[in-house]
């Protein structure tokens, strides 16, 4: 079992910055990828960005150039640096981690979600 603890959400003004963090803990063999998704009001959950075990990072078109995903492998932590935020970035942001357990089975875990509101 893997536990994910997210932090850093809140209210931010348009054009401002915010950094989200997600720490993974528990019993697993390796982390395959770590990333962030979001779900805005009345919308489906969508990818924001994710980092793979080969250090390749994928971003959604809306996140490219404004958001940055980074990881601290020693701390099993993934960050989302959000810059130049817009009102349409308002959403609940979810951390997602894919791990391999000790039987080499890939498992998928989600954080509880941290709300981000962009408003003046």
C-alpha cells in the first residue's frame, strides 16, 4: 500500500505562482512515474504533467511553458511549480504515482486532491 500526501494548494491571484508537493510513502519496489492531474468545475480529470522513471516529463498543452514538474527521488516527492496562473487553472489538483510492488506488479495511486483557486 502507498500513501500520498499533497500540500501547497490555496488561493492565488492571476499571474501569480504556487508550488504543490506530494510525498509518497509505503511499501513498494520502485516508482515508475509521478505526476499531477487536475479536475476543474464541471470538467473531467486531465493530465497536467508527469515525470517517468527515465526522467522524461510530459505536459499538457495548457501547462507547457507555465508549469514545471520536478521530483526528488531521495524523498519520493513530486512537485508542481505553477507560474503565471490563470483563472482557468482553478481546479482540484491530484497527485498520481505509479509503482511496482515487490511482485513486480504495477499499481496506481491517487492523492486526496488539493484545491487551487485562481482569483483576484
